[in-house]
């Protein structure tokens, strides 16, 4: 699986990020406690959460790198969505705690003088966080790992929060307002925003939801650009971790043989993967596109009361009634009723009747009985054969339009 080497490289980047973020977290917490800065301490706890997140991202990458097994034939890609959901819950819990801890001092008008060194620490760690976030973002986009991409965004927000903390520390020494606590609330609100976004994506992933219609349309355009593909019945996509799986039902020209159909399926599959690299696997299902307007032939005879009925025979039927039907409009009209010139032939009456119907561009035959030779000649010319259980032509055509007749898979008798 070609995505595994990319995931292993991502794991190396994430491990290095973990070491740096843990160092940043300890520095913020240490200087926050030393210089009595609530906002720097809160930012340090935020960075500590980042290190926990990175550990969980590493766990996700380990599972994503595992090959599918007999028990998990589709792989372990859903683990990433589960981990992202856990991280989001952790985000929300910590953020709400930070907000509730910061509101009372603001209401009391509490003000604490903070050493400017704390502001310098916040600014420098912000620069480092932003650099790590950009590095993670590049790797996440190459590997399409959602948890890593969300963490990279969170790291960039963390850097902005750290710079705001630095500004609040400096201004808090001159403004009669607990700017330090206000900065803590802003940091918490930024974390909540990330938590809501990531939890939404994780839940949608676990439910196999798909919210990128532009990719579906792109696949449809690729399919319909092929002249032999007449229509697309269904396109389904689902995201599993960093990968996208899908399946397609496309309707092709009825004249395509099995080899041509498989070749066409391979062609569109390769083109879809080439033009949309994030799609890992896509299964192509092929179905024949039936004509809206079709011609059917019914072997008939004239009854004593002058009514045209379905004959018990095919090749030796006295008449052949040609009917044009419109399946879309559910209408029909009798084109012609011709005398069967082979009805009294001693030999090969069925074979000759089939050739006559082929010359009439017939798409299907509805008959009460049909012999081996006639049946397989029809099949060889892609003409479907249906069995009629009634004798009245109008009833038969109405039933055919409603799909009541079954297509024969074998002849009903040995000879016509």
C-alpha cells in the first residue's frame, strides 16, 4: 500500500514535534509559576495538552500504517476519527475549566503585576509553535491525515494565543484591568473553536458521511467523458481516516462485451485515482444501459373471432407482430404485423425467423415457447427473450412495460 511510507515519515515528524512541544510546555509552566502569570500558565497547560494530542496522533498513525487483516478487512483507519473525537472532548473540558477559573478575578478587578520576562517567553514559544504548526501542516496535506492537520491548525492558533499572552502581560502592568485573565479566556475560546471543528469532522467520519460534493461531481465528469459510458447511476464515497474509499455504478452501451467492459472499468479507475489522489480505492460496477425506446417482436396467430393472439410456437408462428415501446413514457404502438414466410418450412424455421427479426432491428422477443436453436441465436445477437403467460397482445405489452415478465435463461423446449 503506497500510503504507508508517507505515514511512516509523518510519524518521524510528529515524534520530533512532540519533543519540542513538551519543552515549550515546561518552559511556559515554569516561567508562569515563577513570574505569577496566569495567562502564561494557562498557555503552558494548553501546550501540555498539545503534547498529549501529539501522542494520540502518533497512536493514530501507528494504526493507519497497519495493513488490513482478516478481522479488519478495510483497515484500521476509523481509529483516527475515534482519537480525534477523544481529543475534542479533552479540548472542551480544559477550555471550560480555564474560562471558569478566569472569570472571578475579572469580576473582582484583580490585577497582578507580571515580570516582562514572562512576555518574552510567551513570544519566543509562540514563534516556535507557529514553525512546528507549518511543518505539521505540510506533512498532513501530503499524507491526508486529519488528526495531524487539525493539530497543525491548533498549533498555529496556539502561537497566536502566545503572542496575545505576551501583549497582555506587557499591557497588564500599565492598565488597571486583569488583562492576564482576559488573555486566558481568549486562549480557551480558541481551543473550543478547534474542539468543535474537529469533533464535527470526527463524528461525520465515524458515520461515513460525505460532505465534499465537488469530488463526486469530478468523478461524474471523468466517467461521462467516456463515450461508451451512457450514464452514472450512483457514486458513493466514504472517508476512513486519511483515506477515501468509494464505489460507482455506471451504465454502459449494451453492445459492450465482457472484455471491453472490464477494460473500460480499469481505465476509469486509474484515471480517477490519478486525478483525485486522495481516493485510495474505488470499485467500478458496470450495468448495461437499456434503451428508452425498444422494438419487440411477438409471434402471433389470428383467432376465429379475428383477434390477434400470441402463438404457442416461435419459428412456425403464422404472423410476427412488431411493436415499438417507450419505457420512459410507458407507451407503445404496433409498427406492423407481417406474415411469417418460414411458418411452413420443414427445416430451420426458427433460425430463418430469427434472421428476419434481426433485419427488423428487434431488441427483444416475447413468446410462449422457443427452441434451443432460436433461443441461442437471439442471445448471440444480444436480443433478449421473455416468456409470455398470456395470449392477449395488449395485456402482454402492458405487463412488459410494468416489468412483469422474466427474461428466459434457457429455451423452453428442444425444437421450435
